[in-house]
């Protein structure tokens, strides 16, 4: 075999459609662009434009609210902590903080801190310093003799 004999497998690539070459070609006259008007022009079609009628996205009422003060935690389950301990990524003699979890690869980026949830089983005593934790997670950690220090103060609601 020589370099000039190299070819693609038969049928692996299609020739491009040559449009606008007469009505006998099957893609002549309007070349697949439909009739006249805005949709036949290039670069003028407006998404959501309904010919002057109020567009659907403006007719419908606005709903919902995105709080600018929302906290976005890294959610870590107890089972994931145990996996990191078993594989040697977490040192159980030192407190487990956000930085330790980032170095261990448990969390990808810092966000607003770490929240520990109680899914999975923890078999090791750990000292955690995190932003938040669920009641079930705190109970499971303290049952093994560990401790949870919350770094973010939870506001107490006054009625």
C-alpha cells in the first residue's frame, strides 16, 4: 500500500448537498429555505418573535425568586467520609476542615463551606470543623466519640 492509495472506507463520508442548482436537483429553487419572508432571509430570524403579536414568554406571568443571599454548600455524606478514611486520604488524628476535604478530593471547590449529611455509615471517630451538619449526622459522629464544630452561626428565629 502506498500513501496515494489511502482512502476512507466506502460510505464513511457523504458529499455535501449542493443546494440551489435547479428544480431537478431536488434542492433547487428555494434551496430548503421555505417560502419568502423573514425566515427566508439570512441572520434576521428573531427567536421568540411572533410577527408583532406579544410573544409567549412575555404573555406569561413571572414566577419565583432567586435569593442573592443563598448559601451553596458542598454536601458530603458520612459514607463518603468513611470512603476517604478507608482509602487513606483523610488523617483521622487531625480535624477535618474544608481545606482538608479539598486536598483529599472529597470536595471539588470551596463554595460557602461544607454541610455534612447522615447518609451512609461512619465507623471512625472524626473531629469535624464544618459550616453545617444535619442532626442525624451530628448524632452518628458523636455516638462514635467524635465531635462537630459548626463554623457558621445559625440565626435563632424570634417569634
